[in-house]
C-alpha cells in the first residue's frame, strides 16, 4: 500500500510512522516536511516520565500499516489517543492485536515487559469525521491495568482552561526534526499557548479551511529559544493546562500540525471537553462494570479534490522531495488534469542550473492516516539541459536519471 506523500495542503496528521526503517519498506514516500503527524517536539526539551507519568507510547505494527502515536492513560485500562491513530489506511478501525502500548518510561529503550501492554478493543469517537478531522479522539482498551496514573480530563465547564492566552504543556515521542527527519526514543516536552478562534481561522484559512472551534483548538508557541512545534509521532498526545491548585488537566488531543513541523503555523488539537463525557462512559463501563455505550464505526468518505488544490499539493510535494532543486528552479510548470473526483494527474517541468526536470505527479485523496488527506505520487526525470534543448525537439532521446517516489 502506498504511503502518503504530500500534506493536507500544508498540514499533516502528526501520527506518522515515525520509525523510518519500517516506513522505508513502503513503496511511496510520505512528505516528512512541507501535513498524515507532530519533537518528539521540534526544539523541545528532554523530559522525565515523572513529569508526565500518564503518557503512553502507541505503536501499531500491522502487516501493512505501521505507525507510532502518543496517548494518555485516562484509567487503568483505558488510553486516549487521536482517532486517526485508530484507523488503518483503508479507513477501517485498526486491529487491536497489532498495538503495543508502553507506559512508565521516558526512553523507549528502557521498556521492559512490565511497561508493555496489549490492546483488547479499539473505539473511535462516534462523531469523528475523517474528511474534516473533527472530533479526532479514540480509546484503546487495554487487556490488563497499568500502574500509570490517570490524567484528568477537561469538562465543558472548564472554559477558563481553554481560553486564549492560557499556557499549555505538550509532550510526545515524535520527530525532533522533519527536514531532515530525526527520530528519538526519548520523551520531549515544550510549552505553548492557546490562541483565539479568530486567530486560528485567520492563520489556518488556506491550509485548514475546515477548522472548527466546536471541535478544535489551536496553539502556537511563543517566540524564543524554545519556539517549539509538534511533529510526526506526537499525534494523540496531550496538551494540558493547570488548574489554580496546580492539577494538570488535558484540554486537547494533538491532531494536526505544519507538514514541515515548523512553528510558523499553529498546531491543531481536538477539544477534550467535547469528548470527555463519552470517555467517562467507557471508563465506567470498563472499570466499574457499567453498561457499555453503543460502538459506532466512523463513516469514511473521501474528500473531493479540485484542480487548484491538486496543483498546490503537487508544488508542496515537489518542494519537499527536491528541496532547492525545485524551489530554486526556473520556468516551473504544474498542469493538472482530472481523472476522477478524487484524483488528478499533473505534468510538471522546471529548470535548475544545467538540469532539465520533467515528469508527472498523481495527486489523490485518501483516508487520513499516516499523515495526510491529500496524497502525491511522482515520477520525474532529470536531463542535461543542453542535451534536452539540442535533441529532444528532434525526437532523439537524452539520458535521464529517474526519481520515482523517493528522495533524489
């Protein structure tokens, strides 16, 4: 199964198969910069598990789908994470048996058998909408209780905790750099600030036009030496504020961030107060034997794809795959033609120094998991510009280097 390449415009899920060795086995290349993510906080600080005792590392190792997320222990046998960390690439609910949950360690290399838990059930919030990334929440029910404490969850009445200007803490095991990708086994933390709904709409209107304050918050780090951003692998982790008595309360689930993990754009969280009642129902059912809520599988509807969006996604993908070889080039041309409601094929061409680049990209929509809603596959050939100008017009061919779904 191809692995997503380009971002949801300039936004990616921060799930991301953060392990490049496993990711490299997939046939197509996901943009690890530009968004399916998000480091372990870019420009963050290494953290001790004592500061975040309820954090959980979420590893999914299926035959095809392989990815990492972060989660939060909310009850002895319940871990909360992002809904897109609970779906396979086909949009089906992920298989419980393929998950391994680690708790109680800041460095994943220190994990022992006592730190590892298996999952018995995967539950996606009933109102999760994959195509709009709204209500991005899910629960992983563990086979046995863990010793990690539970993190308190925001309720609808906790309006002061999610007000603009409130400081929040974020933590996860995601990439510490997207360009180039740098993995870490060590938990990282950073500080950020909740922004107003108007700010979120304004800053995200081009890259996330369906941002909705009814299900989402956005945060942005203050400029400074730790001007931090979430990155791939941080998906599903907590953003938490503190009550006046110092009690940490989770107000958001890490959902989306800039595809290059940059701090220029805000990062998007799923609002915990909108899902906490459902979470508590399941905690009561699992821990106290209360009646179980009805299980609802999310409906999967692929978003349509317009020509302007396809050309923008193609531009982002080429920028990430080729870097300055593309962005510093001249005579750039991206011309997309529709194949279906969800797929366009684009001719691409540009010149960089003595090289001529020509080829095609296919931009298509896919179920949002492992990084993106809009995806890209490419095949580009690099020719000698002199040979191209002298011979191609006459039908004679020039030697070419082919770049096909891999970094040049």
